[in-house]
C-alpha cells in the first residue's frame, strides 16, 4: 500500500474526529449534547481508533510476528465496522433513537472484541520474548471496552435525564466513564508508553521497565474491578479503594518512565505533550478518590463530574494522543533522517508555547475563577490543542513531499546513501542541539504571558465576578475607629436563599474576613456588603472570601443575584462597641467610603427590599406606536401534526428585547423570545423536551401538563448543563410551563413561561386559531433584567399579551365575517388575573381548565335544544387557561382587552381586524 493509502487508513479518521470535536467546541453554546459530543468525539472516535491501529503496530513490532499474519483487508473491515458503530452512537444518543445507539454500541464492541481476538492469536503464535506483557495490557483493555459500552447503551436507554438526581443514572455514569477512560484508554496508554516513551526521548529503556509493567497489571486490573463493581453495589468507599489501588499501579508503571525522563528530559513537542498528559492522570485519580471518599454519594459525584472528565479526557487522553501521533506519523512515513526532519519542523512549531498554554490554561480553568475568566482561558486552551491538527497535516505533507523528492533524486543537498558512522558523543551533541532548538525559554515565557493576558481580559470583562469594586474597602466611619490589630474570621454558607449564620458580631476596629461557601447544588450566589466589599459570583461547591480592613460600623449585606435578596438572602455584621445613637457609623452614614443615605445601597427596608423600586425605570408611553420594522409575536397557534413523540429543545438565553415601544429589558428566555414557545399536541402524545441552560445562573422547567415526581426533571441545572424532561400528556387543556427555580415569581416575570396546548378529543376544526399568553413586565433601568423588588411588591409596569405591550393594536389579529375563530388564553402571571374580553363580540363557546362552561351556546346544565347562551369574558387566575370561540357579525375593528381595566390600560389590549 502507498504511503498516502496507509496514512488514509491509519490516522486520517483520528484527525477527522479531532477536527469534529474542536468544531463542536466552537459552536457548543448552540448545540444540545455538545459536552457529550466533545467527549465522545475525542475518546470514542479519535483515541479509540488510534488505540486499535497502533496497538496492532506495536504488537507486531514487539512480538516480531510476520507482517502478513492478518490480511490488511481484514484490518480495514474491522476499522470500518468500528467507524460505522461510532457514527451510529454519535447520531443515536443526541437524537434519542435508542435503536441506533444499541446497534452502534454493538458494532463498536464487536470490532474491539475482534481486535482482542487477533491480539491473542498474535501472542500465542509469537516466540518467547520481552514485553509480551504490553500485549496483555492491550488485551485486557480491549475486553473492558464492551463492558463500558454496555453501560453507555443502558444510560441512553434510561436517559430521561432525571440525570444526576437519579441514583441509577449517576452510578451508571461513573461505571461507564471509569471503565472506558481507565480501562480501555488508561491500560492501553500505560502498556504502550513503557516502551514508546524512552524511544521518543531517544534514550535507553530502564532495566526494570518490563518487571514494573508485569507487577502493576494485577493491581490495575483489581483496582478497575472495584471501580466497576462499587457503583453497581452502591458502595462509594469501595470505589475510592479501587481508585487508590489503580493509582498505585499507575505510579509503579511510572517508575521506568520517570527514570527515562530523568536521563533525558522531554525537549520536543511530542514528549512534552505526552509527558504533560501523564502528569494529569494521577491528578485525576487523586481527585476522583478524594471525591468518592469525602462525598460518599454517587449523586454528588455525578453533579460535579465535569472537572474530572476534563482532566481525564483533555488533560490525559488528548494530550497523550497528540504527543504520540506527532512522533509516530513522521516515523512511519519513513525515508530517512532528512524526511523525518522535514516533518518534525512543522510538527514542533511553537511546541513549548502550545504545551504551556494548554496545561496552564487547563489548570486555571479547574480552579474557582470567575466565569468569564474561565471562558477566555478555555478558548486559549482549546486553541493551543487544536493548533496541533493543522501542524500535523503540514508535517505529514512536508514528510511525503520530502520523501518523494528524495526518491526522485530531486532534493538538493540530499544525504548520501551511506552516511559516515558517528560516535556516541557526536549523536548526543546533535540531540542536545536539537533539544535546544525545540525547547524554548522565550516560548515558555510567551505561553505564560498569553495565559496572564487572557486571565486579565476575563477579569476586565467582569470585574464584579472577580470580586473587584470601586469602593474603598472600609466602612464609612473606619477612619474614626482605631484598628485593634485583631482579625475576626467567619465562615458563612449560602444555601436555599439564606446565609448561615445570617448575622455575625465583630468587635469595632477588627479586621474582618468572611469566607462564603456556596453549598447549593445548582444556584450561583455572592455576598455584597453595603460598604462596597463583595465576593464575586460563587459557583456551587466553591468558596470565596471578602475582607473588611477595619470594621467601623454595623454593615448590611445581601446576595446580589437577581431575586435572591427579595427571597430573604440578606446578611448583617453587628459592630460590638458601636454607639447606639449611630454616631459611629451604620449603613446609612455619609462617610467618604459609605453610600449616601438615599443611595442604592442604603434605600432598603429591613427585609432588604428596595424601597425605591420604580425610581430608575423608563416610562412606558402606552399610546406610542410600534415601529413598522418590529415584528409582533405570531399569535397563530402552531398547527397540530401527527407525531406521537414530540421533541423540542428549549435553550435558556438572556436577551435584551423591546417590551414596549422604545423600552427594553434583558429577558430570561426559552429560545430567545419574550414569551416561551408553544407546545401543541393531543392526549397520549409524548413530549421530550431538552432544556439547555446558557444563562448566567441556575434555571429549571416545570410542565403543568406532566404528571410525575418533580424531584429529577424539575431540578435546577447550572449554566452550561442540560437535561431532558419526558412526559406523556394524559389530560386535555392549556397548561402552563415555567422555570421553577426560586424566586419563582421573578423567573416567571422575567419571561420564563409558556403554554402547552393539549386539544380535547373531538375538538372541531375552526377557520382561525390564536393563542394569547398574558404576563407582566417589571422594569428596572433601561435594558436591565427584571426588577425583583417590584415583583414582590406586585407593582407591574405593564401587563401584556405574548410578551409585548399593545403589539396587536398596531399589528392586529385578522378574521373575516362569519369565520369561526378560536382564541386560546393562558395567564402565566406571576401575579395578575385576567378577564379576557372582545369588545363587540360574544362568546358562544367557553372552555376553562379542562371543561366546557358553554358549548355552542349551551351550558352543561341547560336542557337539550337551548343554544342561546353566551359569555362576555373568560376569567382566569394566574396559571389557569382555556379558550373561547366566536364569529364576528360584520367588518370592523374589535378591541381585545383584559377587562381588569387598569391592566388593559397598561398594555393588555389588541385588535381583531375583521374583513368582509
């Protein structure tokens, strides 16, 4: 086979899967299952393919089996079967077509088992020799992958994404990932690098290399067995013991690896990248063992699995793969030293800087840094890793070109066929010179500088989250208080919309350090003091500190996340020794560092609510016209289709929208519109709703149309997470769905609510069908999010249909004389009722909360034949819904209003334009 053909079959799929993974990383905010896809594109696609190809290569090299032991055609078929299986899995899981996942997992397992059988045959056919244990590593690893694949298929089968809250899910998740990452990938890497690592370093192999591998394999296998069994028998301590045992085996294998590195330290990109990957493996194992031992809960472990997965996949597996391929690809192309150098020149470009940026960035991303800092650093880390792909392609291209030139005799200055033998000292000198050219102190400094600039950029974009403030850092009267020189340190927990303790007492003049730990499973919190100090946003499980240099007075504090303060998440520092008259200070003082009495920090009542709720809100002109370019929210009910399983993705986004002419608000949305999308179905239909949180705080979803335990599917998920909510509609009606994260009223008022229409059986067709969702707008300053104080005070700035004030006055609903018109109405609140009325019209059919109050002019208690009954309003409390039907007698403009007239006059009105 030609060099180009061998390259295509060997490693082009690896590069393809890596490119796909990096592409997904760029578009992951817009792609459901993006994190799952990135992990499986790297591990299942790229790393597994490389392991299957190169383990055969190393087995043949170590056992010295003949090249024709297995036909190349059979190897190709096996790889094709594997690739088809991977594709089916990558399609089946995100689309939730379990049959595809099952077939794909079966094909992957069959291909790897076939691979294991051929390794066993090679081992039996070979003559006795050194490092047969490496092949045994490959065989054990290959036998473990089908076990992990089975766990994965079971996860997909039961994947209603009640997720980490479901113990079975959490246990399967741990078993699946550990078998695949530590068993299949981990054993393959450890078995390979014992011999490959000294070759990459161009140094001799340690004398104890083979014995170390032999002694470690039983410990590694025993540790893996405990790790696999522990989640299945629900014994977390057993899993921790298994990880410790596996870590011991890993460190034993590392003995000859470390010896080789001490003789000749890593100097080129391949060895630096692979070496960095080897360092991350024990780090991940240590954190995994610690998490299992301290948490003791599979649920808690699964909820915080992202960091461990990142360490094992990106830190360990991906870096080892990139390093090994960067070394192996030019070698297998062959052609001699000149061809090898041509390829390595490209592969090792900016090698030191790439390794520094990738690993320093990854390490910082795993620390409790502000979210924007993490975003910037993760982009830099991915860029450093992704750069290996084009450089790898350039290196292969350069090697192939150099080889062709050499074979054709066209290369100027080509080396003679027989080169003079060089002494060992000459070889070492040349190697040292090559190392000096590759390892670069300027690149090291440049890599550190890139990360420093990236971190600074993230802090600059969100200084509040980083704990920076413009306040002076002392209380208003600290200048009048003599420092005591003592430090009071207090630890405070934030959970369930409360600080514990909520009040602390500190001697006047002390330095105060408050350590705030966020123990909420999903909500982000912070602590802000009226004197200006703040922790910055604290992610679940993280701890942040703030410091008051000198306590000069009592101080109020609160959580500044929207709505949390209104839920009672307030804090107080009582200064011991303060003058009761208040002369020594207080939160309403006028000292140079404290806010004035009428400032935003000072104007709060005892509960922390803003007493000036409407002072900064823009005024809404309810007579203003909507711009002709502003498209109204389409009030037409989406048509009913024939699917029995209805799938939809709802992505949480914070979007600034125009809620009234010239007035904007940052809305918390499902899919970017001011009112959430409408779901439409029949009784018996199944809805599979994927919720993706791309907001800045925890969110959730609650479907009133579902009948199930809320513990799992209605749980709050953190930013960047997703879940799937599956339910079957059992009863007809128009049902509300909404975010159920506290404070619920604030989240609903911010726009996180919509309708599910389940049609009653036998519902007759009509000429036109509309949907009106009434909600309330609570404004802060122009463009700000919802004003939570107004929500609590029940002071809406506007009451609207479908998210925008008076939009259907300028863009009316349409009908024709005599047409049958049905209008579904849902009141999502969170506070105001509705009395839906059409001026000039009368309803002959009224359906409310699952039953007909009036049907074709006849009430439920009316005698047969009476069809003259009518209705003027459909009255709904918050979260209630129904529909009305009518026909219009003549052309004209029929106003649509909430007949609670104060609400009609602040936005809850529209027009039906009736044509002849």
